[in-house]
C-alpha cells in the first residue's frame, strides 16, 4: 500500500458503484481512511439498500485498508451532517469530501416533469451543498481554533453541464451549477486552508450504460472507458500535494486529463439604451466572440470526443 494519502480521512459519496467506488478503492490503496457513502438505490434514485457501501468498505478492509460504510442520503441536510460527524468520530478528523453521488432522469425539456427536475437538482446540487456546508463549518472551526487545516472539497461536474448536452436540462443545470459552486466555494474557503476543485468525468458505468453501445465494445475500448481513470486525479486532489490548486474543473477519462476553462468576458462595447439599434451591434459582438464549446469541449458544436 502506498503512503501518498496516509492519515488523510476522506468521505466519498455515491461510492458503492461506478466512479465513486473507484475513488474509494484508490484512495484506500494510497493509505487514506475512507467513509464509503452510498444510498443503495436504483439508477433513477428510487429505493435504498445498505449493500453497496458496505461491500466497498469490506473490500477495502480485506485489502488491509481502513473504511466504514455510510448509507445516508447526501441531499438530506441533517443526514449530511451525520456523515461528517461519522468521519470525525470514526477516524478522529476529516480531510476531504468527494461529492460524487448522482442520478439521471433524462428527458427533453418539453416532456420533463416537475419530479424529474426536482430529483436531479436535489441529489446533485443539494447533495453537493449539504456535505460541503457541514465540512466547511468543521474546517473553519478547526482553523479558528489555531489548527493547521489542509482540506479538500472535490466535486463532480460534467461536460453535459459545462458544454451542454441536449436532453439533460435538469442534469446539465445541476452540473453547471456545481462548476459555479466550486469556483465560489474555492474563493470563500481558501482562507481556512480548504481547496475546492471539481472533476468532469467520462466513463462507462450504470449511469451511462444505456447511452452508448456498451455490449459491442472491444476489450481495449472497455478498458479506456473504465471508471478507474477518474480516480488518479481525485486521489491527487485529496492528497496534501494538491494544496496549491483550487477553483478548477478537470475533465478526466481514459482518453484525457484536461482543465476546463471557465466563462470569460468576450467582446465588449459601451452600453446601448435603444433596443431598436441593438440588433446589428449585438450580432457584431456575437460574430467577434468565441463560439460556445460543443460537447467535444472545442469551439464548435461537435459530438462526444
Ligand atoms: P453510478 O454508477 O450510478 O453511481 C452513482 C452513485 O451515486 C451510486 O452508487 C448511487 O448509489 C449514488 N447515489 C445516488 N443518489 C444518492 C444519494 N442521494 N445519496 C448517496 N448516494 C447516492 O454513476 P457514475 O457514472 O459512477 O456517476 C458518478 C458521478 O459522476 C455522478 O455525479 C455523475 O453525474 C458523474 N458523471 C458521470 C459520468 C459518466 O460518464 N459516468 C459523466 C459525467 C458525470 P445507489 O445507486 O446505490 O443509491
């Protein structure tokens, strides 16, 4: 076992399956003590089952690591506090929270119902806010008590949000919101010794298995789409070594590791107070501005890279 994350206590949400499971296993393999959170529901968020979190925690312990399971709903404010308290009670401290839990309820906007919107916003956005909020309060308290804090929040965004994938206004809005949350929380929490970054992953998991042709992929392609490719950057971000990097969104998959660049002000002119005169001026501004990125992350509307 490596000592890269030795003595780091890390919570990984949604770690019973997919990408979060790989985060938990790799963090533990590098010496971190892990709280493995997972609700144990169906892909659309329905139901709950203690199995997945406990299975991953047992797997870590069987390999000689330290882990405990937690089956709280990350989007429940009081439950999220219990999860932070559990890490401190079990391991004496908390160093990083990896907000990874997520669900999908894809639908074109014209057909999306209120429950589909609410569920996705609740799990992703509130499920990022609630653990982060309680962890931040814990770290601020430590910092104000004169302790040296070197802590991390690592969120999970998506190219669906930051670049814009049709059929996912709910999910994309949440994931773009998480990117914004990351930048703002980074600016707020730096003074307490806390960095805040995000990953925008790409992998074949239960969440994405219906979206592509999983059954027809070669061994090589399956290996490239493995969720394990996201874990190295997350493990590094959780380590003490990453303390100088904050407010960034990293795209990570078996194809690439990249930094997604945020919004910047483009071409600018003096304000115009007559709406009838704005047309040609606004068109000229748009013409001289960079195009929004497509789903390939470049200045065009492309497919998935
Ligand atoms: P996954 O295999 O479905 O895993 C998501 C995990 O989140 C599940 O283990 C699920 O637990 C857990 N979860 C859901 N709601 C929860 C809640 N309220 N409280 C606690 N845990 C909860 O999907 P994945 O692909 O690994 O996704 C992980 C993250 O990456 C998500 O945030 C997703 O949006 C993001 N992402 C994935 C991709 C991709 O290509 N796979 C791309 C972009 C972003 P149960 O099902 O056991 O309840």
